[in-house]
């Protein structure tokens, strides 16, 4: 299989954008793979693998910046990881779920763009049981489609007022890493194929992840990061409709 340099450039840019807001980028990678004609046999496992590397470096940057809140992540993970494992074992056409997710993201983007300042300032107490339920839903859904779930978790955390934008990025990054690991574990028990080009892809995505995470955690303000997150979510929603 030949190296497609245009794909690698696009992969690098996607990794920068997603890691800057604490995301692994799986929805973007899936869209790129579909656009460049990558076999669907490789897509799910390859996207989750890239997620592991990009979300890890993104989490590290936001953790070093002091934005991680473990008490908020814990109930989400308790619900999500076992369900991500189960969801990854289900093999079916996810088009309907992609459309539902795309609509949800558009609603979230509209809400975020109209209330960026209130989301930055208002922090509400976390309801543990609601948090576990959200995690379970996101984990199962993410495992089925082959994403880490951060693209859905981020707007939920902000709209509920549980975190500010940079705290959301830190929590989403580790949430994505753990769910991606659970998803790959679930797939491994059934057997899966990964692209022969994965080493090239990982190196490029990891480099983009480092740059994006540094920009998001140290260079961008809360408000600008909020607008960038809204843009990434908007881009992701269009990709879901088109792929």
C-alpha cells in the first residue's frame, strides 16, 4: 500500500484541530478515511488507535496546565468503559446513529455560540447518577461507531455547566483515551484488521496532537477555545452527514 501524502497532511491538520480542544479526532479520521477511499475493514480499529495517541498527548498538556478534575471524570468512566466494550462488539450499519449524532452536534453548536460567556463562568454541581447514565450512553454509542465519545461529551459538560472549556478539554481527552482502549479491547475478542499504514498515521497524528494540545492548553483563551470547539463540532457534524 502506497503512502498518500495528501491524506497524511489532512490527518496532521485534523489532529491539530481536535487535540487543541481535548479530542482524539476519531470522527475526523473516519471522515478522512471515507473521503480517501480507505477500506471500511480498517476504519474502526484504525480510528480508535489514532485516538489513543492523540487523546493521550492532549490530556497530558491539559493535565500539566492544571485543568483536570478527576471527580467529574470518575462517574462518567464508571458508566462508559464497560458499555464501550460491549458496543464495540456490535457490528452493523451505523448510518442512522451518525445522523442522530450530527443533529445533536448542530443543536449543541447553536447553543454554545449563543451562550459562550455564560458557559465560561457558570459551574454547577455534578449529579453522580446522571453522570453515570451519560457515560453509559456515550460509551455504548461510541463503541458501536468507533469514536472515543469526546465529541458528544464536551458539549454535554458545557451545557450542563459542570466544567469550563479547558476543564472540559482535559476530562474529554482522558475519557476518549479510556473509551478507545475499552473499544479496542472489545474488538480484539472478535478479531479486527488495522491498516498496514498505521505506523505512518500514528506518527503524523501524534505530531499534530502535540502541536494542537500545546496551542489549546497554553495559547488559547477560554473564549477563543470555546469558539474553536464549536467550529470543530460543526465540522464533525457535517462530516457525519456526508460520510
